[in-house]
C-alpha cells in the first residue's frame, strides 16, 4: 500500500522571498512618494513667492486703497505679517498687500496657524547665501531696500526695491526674486 503525502502551504524559503520582494517594492514606493511630495511643496513655495512678488509690484504701481502715494515698496513694518528673531508679528491693520491670497503667506506643510512664514530680513546683504535669516522650507524672507541698498524699516519708509528669498528642498537651493524696479 502506497501512501501519498501532499504538502499544503508554502516553505519558509518561499515566504522569505515573497516578504523580501514586498519590502523592496514598499521602499521604492515610499521613496517615490516622498520625492513627489517634496516637488509638490517646492512648486507651491515658488507659486507663493511669485504671488507675494506680484502683490508687491501692485503696491508699487498703485499704493494702498485710497492712497495717492506710490512708486515705492512697503517696508518690513508695513507688510504686517512678518517675523524676526524677537518673534512673530501679525498686525493686519498694517497689512498693505491688497488682493493677496493669505494662503500665499503660509509655507506648505506648516500647520501651525500662529506661525509666521514671511520673515523680515535683518541685513542688507543681497546674496542668497548671506541674507539673514536664511530662508528654509518653512520660511520666506522679505528684504526691502532703499536707493542706497540699506534695509527699509520703520524709520526708512521709501523702499525702492526688494528681494524675496525662498528655499526649494528638491534642489537644496535658495532662490531670489528681485523687484521689477531695481
């Protein structure tokens, strides 16, 4: 009498191979997802800063609502939503950038509604590597300058040009948008 034995199930080797293949696919999928999310955030950062720059140009050509003075950019004190080393300043009564989408002032991925994402520059150095504070993936830097390339602040309100800095994580690079009236 011959008894036939049938094996049901998988051997340990087969299971190890399947788990290994699944792990490799998972790692590849996760890496691609992170890269895609980083590129999407970078595209939003670029669009945000372009929107801010467009609003600054509108301020230059038209001033504020009801204003008769124009031909200059707002100082760091007049933009209203800015931060510096002393902390966050949110003063919507000073906010002069009309028609701007407030979402443009929020860096992608920052869920802290009380955080400031547009920071005022603290020096007048105009290179992407030496402006302070340095822009990061969570902050933009606005640098208004007068005719002498000095930083515009509350005492110097005639800002003739500006630089707007932003950082892209996918290229690990800081970029600068210059005002049209340089």
